[in-house]
């Protein structure tokens, strides 16, 4: 059985601001039309809010996502 090289060069990875890793593929994060909609989702999910998640404006799609990476 032939083994695949799992070491992927960094420049081939999608921008983590817009994409999330799902198993062996990448999937677009949930996009919200406004910051208010993103906050509304966070307020309904107190565990995410307590873990430090917050909305941020994505440079890729110009919509709002929720994550821990951005201030």
C-alpha cells in the first residue's frame, strides 16, 4: 500500500479566516450578513461566548464569521 505525503506546503492551505478544516477537506465557515446577526447567534450559544469566540469581518467574502483567531 502506497502512503501519501501528508506534509502539505503552507502556501497550499486555504485562508483560515474564511475556511475551516473538516476531516480531510476544507469547508467555508458560516457567514452572517451583519455583526448583529453574528452576535445574536453567539448570545444563543453561551458556551462559545464563554470560550472567547467573537464575530469578525472576513476579508475574503466581506461577511461576518465567528471565531477565536481575530480581535
